[in-house]
């Protein structure tokens, strides 16, 4: 059972889904883990309150990169409000294996970056509405 789960992580690490840049992204955000230098960047397109498309790039350990790949599949088509409510436990569950607490930062980096990207998008929209420019 456990080895099947490692296979999911390894598959996503070797063949990352939604990898690359999104030409028409509404917002891009990147953040790393200072202690190891690993990094995730997400480009997100939001339409009608949902994530219409999301792509990622990054560098780092298998768990951080695979979990970002798994995350992009999970949240495509999902409502922004729903994503903001996703908690760490749900993200860890989608990886399908038990991650030791020392690796939580790796497994949760993608979700953290996604939530910050969506918050930034809201801020940009609010700023656009305030200055009359549509973004
Ligand atoms: Fe850096 Fe995993 S060791 S995110």
C-alpha cells in the first residue's frame, strides 16, 4: 500500500502535471523554504470565482515538487473560496502517504503559495476597482 503511494509521488515528480508558465495568468506568486532553498512558483488564471487554470515551476525535493503537481490537478476548476478553506490535513491526505512532520513544509509549500497567489489576486482586483482600471 505504502509503496503504491510512493509511486504516486515519484510519478508526479518525474512527470509533473501542469508544469510551466501560464501565458494569460491573472496572478503569479512564488515562495520558497528558506531552510532548504526549495521554491514553487504558481501562475493562476481565475474566472467566475474559480481557478480556470494553474501551472507551476519550481525546484526542490520530490515531495515539494510532486505535491505542487498533485495540487494543480486537485484545484483546477475549484472555487477560490473552497481553496481558501482547504486545510493542511486535506492537502496531506491528497498525497496519499504519511509524511513525517519534518517534511510538512515540503508537502504544504504548494498550497501555501496558491493561497497567497489567490489573496494577491483579490488585492490586485480591489486596487483595480479603486483606481478604475480593470485588471
Ligand atoms: Fe525543501 Fe522539501 S526539503 S521543500
